[in-house]
């Protein structure tokens, strides 16, 4: 099985177990909170399980940044992300495709970013970093998170038993 497919399958398995949902509900575009019913405790459990499953370390706030939902006063104007808010979001979510937010900058749209695909892309991003891969330069060559993830995952050498760096 290719590495990208393996990562997606393991992420799906983690989400099915933690959120107690059917595998058929865990689609690439399913939003963790809206579609799969995840709450803040579920998000913590997802992080812990991903760490164990892939042998990675997920620093607090890296996968699900708390500050995304607690914005600074200059990040928002009329309920929409300002350029400064968008730049801050991009710096906190370097593994995410924020293309949708370029058009729809409503703060309520931010939670929709946290999909199965984003979690899968994040794991690929982490594995790419562990392999010493320049993920930022590589990511600029792609226009969707799926292709970015597949490109990153193709350089990852393993998932479960690889030593973390």
C-alpha cells in the first residue's frame, strides 16, 4: 500500500475509534466538528492517538491551534478575518490549504478547515519534517491539500515504528 494511502487509512481508523462513527462517514471533506461531532476532548484524544499511531509528537496547539478561535482585535473586522488575521492563521496552519478562506473570510468558516483531509495532510507534513524534507518549498508547488499531502507522504519513509527526530 502506498504511504499516502496508508496514512489516510490510519487517520480514518483513529477518527472512527475516537468519534465512534462509521467509516463511511469519515470522508476527506468531512469537518471534524460539524460532520463527525468532535468536541474539544475528542480533539485531544485524536492528537494522542495520532502520536501513538505514527510515532510523531504533536505539540499543544499545533494541529488544532486554540488561538485560531481566540482572535486578536486586529484579526477581525465585521466578523471576517483581516489580512493580518489571515496571515496569522497561515503561520499557525502551514500544512493547511487556506484557499477557501481567500474568498470566504468569515470567522465561522475557520472551523470548517478542520477536515479529515486536513488531519491527513498534517500527519504527512509532520512525517515530511521528520524526514528532513523542506515541506514549505515543496507545498508551494501544489494547489490542493490532497496533492500536497500525497507529495509529502511520498517522501516519508515509514509511519508507526520510525524514530521521531
